């Protein structure tokens, strides 16, 4: 297969093939979806990009292109011109979805293109991540776990080809370490993240690659709201209010009773005094 493909590329006059992408083979699970980044030369940023389905370039069929991005929903394409990368996404993968080409149309009518193959399996893929999109914060770290089913050394690479291998290293100044303590899981940790660390990376094992996109953002900070000193007006709780009302109901009648008794006592004393004075006068007479 590789020999026949090489002969075909020579016969079709392909040029600048490696200015498209470093990805050649990706292992994926049937029914899932996959996103493939295609790297191209900056001089072609304004040109139309394609995804073509088929093993032979001369007979492949365009399934999506940047000037006509709307399709059947199975294929989609997006062009990040500021990064010279366009991405293609293929959904609901089947065993028939295996051979594709990333292509860029040139101003002279020619094409720059790169073939890649999808190895669609019903079982466990050779390399697998839960999510191709990973997010980290500037100054922090991020760990990406990759499950693998075949033995062999695994590398962590940038899309442009810079790679590091275990046990540790740096990639564009970012420290990278590996953890293989868990069987069939290869964990890569990137530390001291910078905004420039964002981009497409690859797990690479033999001829299999698995693309992962890392987005580094600023960590959100919360500003405490200013504290203002308010002289709160004391409020009466319902219980307190009810107690006050009940106390008034008792005190008012009681006060009236005391007042009534006081007046009655005073009148009684006056009458006694008058009566006593009357008896005294009668005795003297």
C-alpha cells in the first residue's frame, strides 16, 4: 500500500506534501468522531482548503471545503488562518471511512495535498483519549491521559514535528513529564503553561498518531466587592413584636385597675375622716 501510494504521488506530480500535515494514520472507534488538523504554508492562507475522500487522489471526492463549509453534517471544516491550520471533523465513523486527503488549492490551479488514513475499529483503538479538546490555565499545568492497546514507546509531539520522549523534557520551553505507572495509560503533564503553548499536539506510537488540541487561557479572578458600613436600623423580630403586644394587653388593664383602686381608696379615706369628725362633734355637744 505504501509503495503504490508513493508511486502514485510521483506520477501525479505532488509538491510540497509535508507543508500540509504530519498526520498519516489515526486509530478511531466506529461510531465516534475525530478531528484532524492540517498544517499549511502561510503563503496559502487565503486559498481554498478541502477534505477529499478516497484512496487515490485522481478519483477522490470532495466532501467539504472552506468556501462551502455547509455539508451533510457528517463532515465539517474550519480554517484558522492566523495559525496556518485548517481542521476537518468526521462524525459517525464507519469501517468505510478510511482514506482521506487534506488539500489546499494553489493560485496556479494546482494543489498541495496530503493523504491520511483512519483505522476504524469496533474494539479499543490503538491510541485513545476521552476528549481531543483540553483546556489549561496560564502558569498552571495540565495532564492528558492516553490509553493504548499495543506495546511500544509513545512520544508527545507538536504538530510541526518537535517531540519529547519519556521520562521528561521540554517542548518550546514548556516542561513536559510522563507517567506510565498505570498499565495501558500514558500520561503527559505540561507545566508552566503560557498562552503561546496553545495548539495542536500528537501522541505518536509507531505509525499511529492521535491529535489533541490544548487551549491555554487566563484564569478567571474574582474581585471582592467593597464593604460599606451601614448603620442598620434595629428591627423587631416577629416574636419580639408579639411579646410586646401581649405585654401591653396585660399592663394597660392592670394600670387602670391600680388607678381605680387608688381613687376608691382615697375616696374611702376621705369619707372615713368626715365620719370620724362628725361623731366627735356630736359627742362634744
